[in-house]
C-alpha cells in the first residue's frame, strides 16, 4: 500500500498543465511549489479537476502518493473556485 502523507491543510492551487490522457496534471500552490498529481481518491475528483483549464484555480488537499518524489494524490476538493480571465 502506498505511503500517504497529507499536506494537512486546504490550499489553493493553480492549474499549470491540465489533466492529460494519463490522468496526470501539474499544479502550483500559492507559495510557488509545483506538484504532479497522478492519482485521485475517486473518479469524481479526477473528473472535476479535468474540467479546469490552465490558469484556473482549485481549492483542494493533496497527499503524497507512494515513495516517488513529487507525485501527489488529490484527496479532497473544496468550494471557492477562482479563475483567471
């Protein structure tokens, strides 16, 4: 079973690269750190994130997925979505 380490806080992330054909996306948090999302707690989280485009923001919690560096799993999404025009 993969190790899951929660960020322990809801943060706002900007979509850098949208969800691709392999279900992966790249997001950046408010302090400039970049995360590669490769998995989701459930299909609904993946589907929701896939509706967002580069530059849009989502509020979510992510957890480290496995032992590989900088690979993350979306564990929850929260209201308060913002987008850049």
